[in-house]
C-alpha cells in the first residue's frame, strides 16, 4: 500500500510540475513581442563592438553579477533619466539585458 501511495504521489508531483512550468521558449513567446531586435551573446562579445550595455535586473541581481561596464537601470524603479544621463549621445547603440529577456524587452521599449 505504501508503494502505491508513493508512486501515486510521485506521479501527481511529476504531472503537476510539468504542467506548471513553462519552457523558456514558451515564456518568451508569451511575454515578448519581438518588436526589439535581439542579438546573440557572441555578437555582443565580438571585438570592436562599442555597445552601451544596460542591466534591467533588480539591484540584488546586479550586485551578485553583471557584465563588465554594464550600467544598472533596474526594472521596477526604472527611470529614463538614468539612461539619458549615462548615455547622452543618442547615436550610441544600446544593448539591454536581464536574466531571461522579458524585463529587458520592456525596458528597451521605454
């Protein structure tokens, strides 16, 4: 009887977990409009790229790790004035990143 209960519990946990979690591509499809161009990590890391990099994560995420020379702009408390002060040249190419791409797309639109 205990084996059957254990198997049933494992079955329900497995089914619930698989139904509750979306894959990354499904999340991005659901939340991103792709109105903002995407670049690859390889393109960002290429020599002679002079992108201004904005970090659209929260302060605790930025403090733990961030890309070299990334400018913290946050997400919840984002202020466009921060970007205008840090990057006054409107011709500069800007790359915005976060952990998945959902927050960075929202900040890019702003």
